[in-house]
């Protein structure tokens, strides 16, 4: 008997180096180095001092370091000089060895499902020298399985389905469990399946866990879902074995085993007569306990019907009754027909002995609706002659109430269609008359709308279009098709036809002008005499009377302009202007124009000659090229632009009060706005000096002044000047007597001039 604190050691074999000895229970002690039953100690060769395998049950409680086995070497004399060492899987943690005695202990519970075998090495050492007394020996500790794991299913709940009405033994699903115990050792992993819940409808195969139907004729319409509990038990189902369970949810799938049936075989539908064609007036439904495709139905009217039809609503599986032809309460009020319903899909296994169709009777009642009036025609086309007097008869429209012919109806014209108010209608009898005279030339057709309204119910109205055609009456006289302007040649002969052909038109149809194949709307002009003269009369106004041949005859008079023109020999027009008559003195207009033109030319020549003579009288400013003082100094640098050549405006010099202040300066501002001025040696010329100084200052500060390298000429000499003229003409004799230094004080315009004259002074040269 094995207890929880006793380790069963089963030695299956011992490997000896030279021979293999059989072991019996009597020599187990010798394996530990103990004497055998005869008092002899087993002698063994090298490396044969221990066994190579231990067996240990996994249900081991290692709380107190339970004993596993003992190692003993022949070199161990019991004096404590031998030391046992254990290495390998779990050595020092799972397995401990006593160094002196060689006893092996397990430190905790071992689980075969985690690891089934441990490989260890044993050594025998000299405790003093730590040298190996014998070679290492390898041995195994194998864990024997015990039933410590219950069977487990992969899922807690399985889902399966089987068709209803299936035969007994039809496979539904297979569920299997797994046991972690060793299948090769004992019955710990041998499972047996059984059904705990779900009888008598289902059963399970005890070996493989296959669930099958156990009851015939299971009807989905009666019960659809089943919960089956399956148990798996190890130890081959024996007492004390462990078990596990799972739930299988089984659903019966539908088959077409139920035909459609009407709950009521008679239906009544009510509708109004105003329902439009194609409109639905009611629904009927048959019941089919099947689902999905097995419950799809199709409705039809037995023998068909000319007024009604029935279609199937695929969503609700209802029969929808629709109208094929307009209903009329006054004509027919009640209808009756038979409707058939059947499945669109049939299962051959269940059609025997069952009728998968059903019938019902449908009665339709039509209710009266107050309908609007109905016109006898739609539309109306009426003809009327133009120029009829106001109040003349045009035509009659008629409408009736379809609900009762005796109900009164009144008529009116929609004035939106008769904005000119040309027509009127009698509200009682529908007679249309004119309010104004009609003119075909203004409008050939008039489209109006007549409204019929029930007197008892004004909301019931009906409209009808009335097309009124205006017939033509000959009330317009013909006239020229265009404005004609013809001519005759001066040399034309009597009875000769002019080249212009006249045409007449009218606003009426062509029949008012043409009769049969004869066209009367063109005419030619003939001369009654010859020898026309433009001088006598260049234009004739010819009245032409144009008449049609319809009744009553209409005519008009138009004026034709005939011009007298000069023509060539072929009759082609050359000119139509009258010749100019000569004057009494013999001069024509052309001659007078030529004379006037000559006079104008002579006057222009005289004026031009005078202008040239005036320009020649001007003497040149420079008389001699040798006299430098008489030359104008020219600078080729234009400075600020082309306006630099304008120099100084002499008009401003002559009239100091006039100044142009709107011009913008085109160059830079001078460095010295007020240059140093040296007192002029001439004291009595104050007016000239003041004038020139003022002009100099104005030019220095004026932004519109010309560039500083240009020459400004001042022609004003003043009155009674002691310096006499500033001109250099006739001053050669007294050139050395003048002092020109004061010119430098007059500013940049005179500085250059002073340098020129000072440079030529004899005193300066000496």
C-alpha cells in the first residue's frame, strides 16, 4: 500500500559495464551498498556502482523534503571521507542530496504535465582532497502519472443545427474533450461521453462525442431550439473519475413542410371611384409557418380580371390588389373574384398528400365620390369670321355632372387666357360670344380656357381648352410690295415699257389677289409719248390704283415716282441729275467755282511771299566769326532735357510781374542760393542793377530755371544807363577801359561772361 509519505521505488533495470544481472526484491538493498540476504556485499566493477533510473509518482507532497532514494558507493567506508554531489535537471532546487549519506529528497510537488522526466548526474568525491573517487554516473527520475486532470472541452457552448423532420440517428455535431493525463498509463485519460440534458430528442456516442437525433418528426414550428448538455468522464467512466461538461445549442432548420393557408377565406375591400389606375385598394395575407424561402408565396386571381389585379409584396408576403381600369360608381358598384395563394418553392419530400395552395374570395365595393363636371368634347375647335360685330355668336360648350345629370353646372372663361377680353360665355348654357370685333391680321387663333363648376360644390371644377380660329374676310386693300423709284430715258419712244415691274401685296391670303392660274399682282409701266427732257421736268409723280378681285372689292391708290434720266443707246441709265442752266452773263456755276479757286490760290501765294520777305530782313546775331565776344557760347550738354535750349523767356524780362510758377525744376538745387555779390562800380544804375539782381535771385531759387551751363540773354538795358549798352557791338575801341569784375557777383550766368572779358583785358595780360 502506498501512502502520501512513502515513495515507491521500482528498479526496472540496472546497467552494468560488463554483465547485466537480474534483480529480485531480495537484492534491492545491495543496490544501495547494503549486504544481501546471504550477508555478502555485492561487488561491482567501475561505473557500475548505482542504478540508472528512479520512478516517482507525481502526486508527491514535498513539504518535508520527502525521501526519493539513496546513493551509495563501495568506496564509502562509513568514516565520512566520501562526499556525494548531485548535478543536472532540478539539482539543488527540486532535488537535494545528503553529501554524507547520499540520500536524495524532493523539495516540492512534481507535476508530470509540466515535466515527465529529469536527468541527473551523481559524483563521488574525496572530502579531503575533493578528487573523484569514481567516474560520474547519469541516472533519470521519471514521474509516474496519476489522475489529477479532468477532461476539458474546447468551448463552453457549441452551436449546431439540424433540419426538422430529420430521421432518427441523423448526425448533428461532434464535440470532443481533452485530458492532460498520460494516455499510455492507466485509464487517467480514457474518456467516456454521456448526455446529461436533451433526452429524448438527442443522443451522444460514448466514444467519440457525436450527437445524433433520437426522436422522429421533430417539428420546427412546434419547438425550434434545444439545449443539450454533454459530459466527458475519464477513468473509462468508472467511479472516482474526473469529468467535464459543455452545452450544445441545437436549432432545427426549416423545411417546406407547411403549406400557406388563409385565416379567413373571405375578404372585403372598399375603395372610392376616384382611385387612379395602378393604385392599391387593399391587401390580403395568407399564413405560412415556414420561414425564408420556404415561406415565399405568390398570389393570383383565378381566371384573371379586367378591372383588378393582384401582386405579391416580397417583403411582407402580402397580396396587393390594384386597379387596372378606372372605376365608376354610377356604372358598377360591386365586384367579386377568387384569389389563389401558393408556395413558390416546394420540397418533394412533403408534397405527397398535401395541397400546397389555398383559395379565398375577395369582394370589392366602390364608393361614390363627388366628381367634377365632364365636358362632351376635349378640346373644342370653333371657327368664326373676322370683323364680326361685338356680341356675335361664336360657339357652345357643354359639360355635365357625372354624379347626377340634374345637378346644375355654371361656365366661366379663365381671364388669364383672355387678357384682351375678346370673348364672353353664358354661365348657364355655355354659349360663347364676342365682346370685341376680331381681326385676323392681328391674330389668327385665340386659345381660351373654359371652366365648368358645380354650383352645389364650387370646389369641383373642370377646364377645357377652346381653340377659336378667325376666318379671313376681304377687308384690306392691296398696296405696293415695296417703295418703287423707277425711271424713263429722255430718248424713250411712245408705247415703250419701263424696266421696273410693280408688285402688289395684301395682308390676306393669296386668293384675294390670284384667281386660278392668272396672277394679277404685278404691273408694267408704258410711256404714252416720247421726248422727255430733264430740263423741263426731271421727276413725275404717277398715281397707281391697285384693286383686288375678291368680294367685296378693296382698292387703294399709291404714288409712283418716275425720274427722267439720260441713257445710252442701249437704254442703260447714265445720270438722272438735271443739267445746270447757264446764267444770263454767260458764266456757268462751274466757271464761277474755278475763278474763286484761282483767287484763293493767288492769295495764299502772296501771303507766303510776304512771310519769306519778313524772315530775310532779320540780321544775324553774329557778324564776324573772328570776334569771340560776338559769338554765342554753345554747350553741347543738354543738362536736364531738351527744354534747356529755351534759355530765358524775354517776355518775362520785359514784364517782370508775369512769372510762370507751375513749372518743375529739372536739375539740382544750386549749392549757393545767394552767391557773394560785389558792389558794382556804377552807383547811378540802380534800376538796372536791381532788376538784374532780382532776376538772378529768382532764377537761382526757381526749380524750373534752365541748367547753369546755359546762356541767358537779357535785352533790357534800362533807361539812362551810364554804362550805355551791354552789347559788344562797336565796343572794340574801348574794350580795355571797362572793368568786368563786377559781373562775377551777378551769379553763375554772368560768371563765365566775366571770365571771358577779364581774360582778354590788356592790363590783365600784362
